[in-house]
């Protein structure tokens, strides 16, 4: 559990758990997600690796899409990312996403990462709703 007020650790299988823990906090009608930047998140230049930031953007968009749509499974089919500023070890990187549009099988979102209220990166993300296949018997 993070020492930050209202933030809770999430346990999600896969990459985000390996680099996390991912933190979540209720924010009005939606959720915010966060990652506490550690030395292993940095690149050789000493700033947080763009791949780490993109993973956090993708996870933020996915969880937000699932929450806003009520769907249980999503896959990212496209993510256009822009970087505005670097993040450093020790930063608390927060993410949130906004649903822009939805079709029957696709969701279109904008996700943003900030540190202390300043923009670090954002992305336009297209998510596809996946209907899980029943297990083989």
C-alpha cells in the first residue's frame, strides 16, 4: 500500500505488475492510476524510460475503458503517444483517461500522464472490446 492518501495498490497479472505496483484512486465519476518511479524505470540518461510511460498510458486507457463501458476485456489496437517533459526517479506519475467516442466494438480515448500537475505525456488510444472465448472442455 502506498503512503499516499487514497491510493491503493492493484494486483494485475502481467507486465504492469512486474513494473508496478500500479496504484488507483477514485476521482469523481472515474479513476486515476499512478506509478511511483523507481531507478529500474529509468533509461541510461537517468530519466524514466518512454516505454514505462507508454505502458502506464496503455494501462490507464485500458482500465478506464473497461470501467466506463462495463466491458470485461479490451485490447489496444492503436496508440499515438506524445512526450512533453521527462519524469525522474522519485516522481509520482499520475494517469487518467477520457472516453471520446464509442462504437459497438471500439472505444476511442485520450489518456494523459502528469507529475505534480504538469503534463509529461499523452496518447490517443483506440481499444477493441474482446469477448472472451469459453474454456475448452
